DNA sequence: GGACTGACACTGG
DNA sequence: ACCAGTGCCAGTC
C-alpha cells in the first residue's frame, strides 16, 4: 500500500455522509488533479469495504463504474439514498447538491 | 527496465 | 449539444 493509496483512502473517508465526491476531487486532495485514473485504480485494487466508502465516490457524471464491487449499482444507489444523497431520475447522483467540497468541511445546506 | 493496463478528465471536431 | 481521441497518474506483468 503506497502513500498515494493512503491519501486516496483518507480523502474518500473524509467524504461526509450524504455527500459524494468525484475521482477528480479525490485526485486533487491526493495532490494530483490529473491522477483521477490512479484514484479509481486505488479503490479497485483495495476495495476495503467498510473502511473505504467507495459508494461515495462517483465519476464527474455522478455515476459509478459500470462494475461496482459492492454487489451492484443498485446497492450503491440505495446506500447513497439512505445517506441523504439526492438522486436524479436519470439514476445519477445530483452532483449539483451532493458533490462534496474538499477543504470546505462538511457542509449541509 | 520497459510496456500494458485501468472504477477518469479534458479538449477538439 | 454529442461523439471521439488524447493525456494524466500509479500499479502490475
């Protein structure tokens, strides 16, 4: 497990409940705004369910990878909905309101 | 040591 | 507005 991994896991773990972050945000917190690929890869390599809420990490579309490791995209949607993340009729998370602001802390409008 | 892969993001047409 | 191609980074073979 490299330091980059730890940074990714920590960034993901910092995502407050009811909020989601994009790979780009995690990459930015990691120190490399362009490392969005590596971020997703880190999560894929070490899913660590229970410790790393991958379900709170979505791409810039507000949607997760085509192959979710938690059991299915429906599971993630259900979890995020339970957390209070607004979802659009398209099946994507409403990034306009659910997107977490890194550094700004856990806001709750 | 080099090359390929991969849960993304951005720019160009 | 949409589709396609390219670039980034880290890890693994």
